[in-house]
C-alpha cells in the first residue's frame, strides 16, 4: 500500500473519529465561553462605554473578516460591503420591530439574554444574513464575470442604489394599531426613509455579538484551509491558471461573494439592534464600505488574524483620537496614507499572525 | 415643450460639469490604471477656493456687481491652487507607490480624499459652515427659445467646458507632450526606454486633471451658489457621478468621458423631471450597472483579451 501524502503529517485528522469530532466542536465551545465571559464578567466590569466599544469591535471584526473572503482570499475588489450590511440590517430590524409590534404590542425587549425576544433576534440575524446573501447572489452573478476594477464599480453602484431606495421608504409606525393596519408588503416600504429607522429593540449584547464573531472566524478559517477555499486562493494568485486547472472561476467568485454578503448581513443585523442605533441609510453608504476595505488591506489580504487585528485597531483608533477633535480625521487619513507607503502588504501580508517569526514553530516539511 | 427644453438645458450644463471632472478620472486611469478617488475632492477644493478667492478680493453677496475681470481672476487662481494641489498629491501620496499593488494606491487615494475633506473643514481653511458664492457673472438673459430663458451663466458653463475639452484634445493628440502622454499610457517601461520622462508626464497629467476639476468647481459654484461644507456627502457623490460618467463613456478614453458626462447629466435631469426627483441618484447608478453588464468597457472603450 502506498502511503498517503497525509499519512505522516502531524495533526491530520481522519473524518469520523472521536478526535475529529472534538476538534470540530472545541473551537465553538471556547468561543461560546469567551462570549459568555464577555457578557457576564468583562461587560459589567468595564461599564457601558467600553461594552459598547467591544460590541462595535465585534461587528467590525465580522465585517472585515467576511469582506476578506472576497477581497483577500479571492482577490476580487468589492467596495459595496456596507450595502449588504444595510440590506441585512434593515431586513432583520424590520422583522424584529414588526413582529414585536404584532405579538407584544410594542418594540420593547422581551426576556433576557436567552429569552423569547432573543430567540426572535437571533432568527432575525440569520434571516438578515440570508436576505443579504440573496442580494449578493443577484449582484454577483452578472458582475463577477467582469474582471478587476469593474466589480468594484458595480458594487459601489449597488451600495448607492440600496441607500437611495432605503431613503425613499416611508415613516415607521409608532403604535401597534398603526402597525397592524399595514400589510406585509407595506411594512417593507415603511422603513423610516432618510430620517432613519428608529425604535428597533436593543437586543444586541456582548454575548450574541461574540457568538457570531466566533462563527465568522471559524467559517473563515475552515474555508481557507479547505479544498473549497483553496479554489478561492488560486483565483487570487492567478485567475487564468486557476481556470486552466479546472476551477470554475465565476462560480467560485460568486460563492465567495455570497458567503461574504451573508456575514455582512448578520453584522448589519447586529448593528441594527445595538443600543443607540437609529438605522440610517447615510451611515451605511460608501464611507462605511471604505472603512471595511481599509481594515482588510491594513490587516493584509487574506489574513484572518490580520483583518481581525486591523478591525480592532481601526475601531479603537478614532475613539482614542476623539480628544484631538478637528484633527482626528486628518490624523487618521495621514496614518492610512503612511501605512500604505511604508508597509504596502499590510500588517501580516497574506500570512496569519501565528505563521510569523515570534509565534511560528518549526513544522515538519 | 418648454419644460423639456429647460430640462435639456439643465442636463447640458450639469453634464458638461460632469464631463470636465470625468476627464481627470479618465486621464489618470488611462496612465496609471487606478481610480483616483481623491479627484472628486479636488473638485470640491476648486469650488471652495473659488469662494475663498472671491471673498479675499472683497466680492460678497451684498457688494453689488463685481467688475468683469473678477470671474476670470477667480477662475484662474482656483485652477492654479488645484494644479499645485494635484502636483503635490501625486508627488507625495502616489509616486512612492508606483510599483505597489493597485489596491494600495486605491486605499491611499481614499486616504487623500479623507485628508482633503477634513483639512478643508478646519477653521483656518474653509471652516464647517456652508457658504453662498457671490454672483461674479451678471444674471442677464442672453436669449429666449420657446419660453426658456438662456442665461449668461448657463452659456458660460457650457462654452467654457467645451473650450477646455477642445484644448485638452489638442494637447493630447496634437502636441509632442501629448504623444508622450499617450505613449506612457500605452506602456510605462517602453515609454521610458524611448527617452520619455515618465514621472514628469504623470505629474503633468495630475496637474492638468486637477486644473480641469477646479474649473468644474468654479462653474459649479457659479451655477449653484450654495456651497455645502467641505466634508459633506454631496461632494463625494458629485465626484462619484463624474467617475460613473468616465466609466460609462469608456474609462481611459477622453471622448468617452465627455460623452459619458453629457449622458449622465441628461439622464439625471430627465429622470428628475419626468420620473421622480427623489431618485435622481438612482438613475445614474442604474445606468452604470446597465452599461457595465451589456458593454463592460463602456460606450467608447476598447476590449482587450487577457493573455497568459
């Protein structure tokens, strides 16, 4: 019997064994524990300002890591991520708002972290993700046949179209009776318009945000290490060669796009239910998309840990510079330009943090 | 009939502004193959410096009719300011990245864009208050066609824009420097081997593009006197629409940019007049996606097959 190339490799798991099953579940369990710790220990200890910051960080991590699947893994250039965030956020926000109105007569939060309201909220996050994924499919299928900058332009156009359409929606009903008078189709056209969608119940908390962060990180990691994800990487490295090797490039690009759109939708849903959010189309315009692209490029194209760290840094940095008032955005812009000139490959390049010198262990090669 | 003519006139005026800005996008794309997102902000600086120069020369809204040379002086100084700005942007932000991946240059462009907006907001620069541009051109009616008033401002906007486009055409296709520009856009390395100073040509492209954007900014301030604050989203949106014009016409193609600009202006104005004024941004981007789906290289763009 010839030895399989994987036979001697340490850490290779055979599917179906107990070790493989644990290896699959352990990271999820660790993530859940971390999320619970954040919710019950860290959150109360640091107070509302830093809890809010941790929630913002979590949402930005989801956005950056998911955009990384398109921009980093597959080497396509999408600058409409905030558009998908808006689609998911509005879908989920409308779902919880109108369901609360009809079922409980008002948009108040029902139950605690694991209450009935939270079940609705988590369901709404998934629905928001799916709606965004469907939008991603519809946008991606025709436009991913184009190469390079044209995708960027189409996604930019898509983001703007979403913004304009959302700005034209009508006011949200404030009372349960008004809400009951609307048909489901009418509900979809009463999303607050340019004034914003206010009154969405505040279900987002540290626990659920970091659960979804865990999910995003694990999906991104597993994807990168799988055959499926290798097809993405091959498109980034050389599209023509990938095609010659039998990779259906358009199909894989669309898949990357749909996966990214799904998580952007989830992030949008989490953002919509955050304390203090009035969902506003203008906030989810191209500047938000650029912010996410900047996180990916700063972290390094295709590096999950890079995108994560960049998302954390770029969420904290504007807050930290808040004292500088007028000069805050100028400093931010200058740093961006300088980083691009001094370190064009981003923080980690295409590698992960544990593949770099202080952490890298010698591997049997 | 009157309404239609009025709408077409507006479309023509707005379209020639878009075309002027689109020329800058398309020139930079033709030579460096990257989307210069900061170009829209150069346009904004052009409009605001026109205001600042007019204010410094003592022309105000209440100050009566300014002399005839006022408009020319303001236009030239605003073009000069932006030409210098364009030179420095290229020299310090883009030139160090000449061999970096295009994505990095794009992020840098976004960085420069943020920098221009927020520097413009500073109190010693333009401040955060919206301002009204004084009327430097008298508001006289030149002639009337079927009840539509054609004013001096409209005519100036269109004529000046056309004159600049003709000038640019002449520069690019009839002069020695223009053939150097075309050579660089064809292939940097070969152009350098032929003895062309590639860096000089690229700098000059930015200077010309920025000056055109400044002219568009001046004309914009003449036609719509209310200037929003420098970091307002409307500026970015105007820049994006001009960019869409460049793409629709076929990016990298000068005539395409002019055609795209006029088309975008017309579509926007006709849509706003006959469909719904609230959705005017929508038509432009729907047109963009439609054009890209059916003719990805734009109306006048050429297709090229990528080889291994």
